[in-house]
């Protein structure tokens, strides 16, 4: 169950929705997550009251079209699966939201089954392992 946070500079609700759809579809396609496993935090920054900073680190020329995608999920994906995920997110972000692939910055943070409560104050993944 990934939890996704997308932060985009100058993004209206339509662009945020398109970015969310791109990331979700990429997760379904590349990692095989269930289609209804859809938990996202979508945040648009106006550049005045809130903003995003970016640079040209490692020779990638980013600009005001920057989109940060932070994905938290349980351990278990290979480096090749993650690379396929990054590529697909960039492709779909361009197709759905017009975001240039150079402006798609993705991080993945992994954790264990005990690190999730999906409601009711329970650790559902631990309970599933006990049955």
C-alpha cells in the first residue's frame, strides 16, 4: 500500500488530478499494486504563500514546472522495478499533465508491515500475517 505525496509548483486542481492519476497508474502498471489501493496527498504551491525549491543537481535542468513525488511503501521491490516506476511516472506525468520528465523528482521510502495502520488503530498488515 503506497502512500503518495505530490507537491507541484503552480498546479491547479486539474493538473494535480492529472499528476495523481499518472503516479497511480504507474504504480499499478509497474509494481502491480491493486487499482483501489489509492492513497494520495496532492499539494499545489503558488510560489508566494508556499513554494518549492529546486536546482540543477546532477546536471538535470529543472524549472518552475517542478513536481516532487514522495512514495512511502513496504519493502520488497527491486531496483529494476523502481527504475521502471520512475520512468513510467515521468512518461505519464508528461502525457497527462504536460510536465517535462526533467521536472519529475521521485523519492521512495520503504518500511515494514508494523509501520502501517490503515484505520481503526490497527496494524492490518501484521494481523494479516498472523492469520
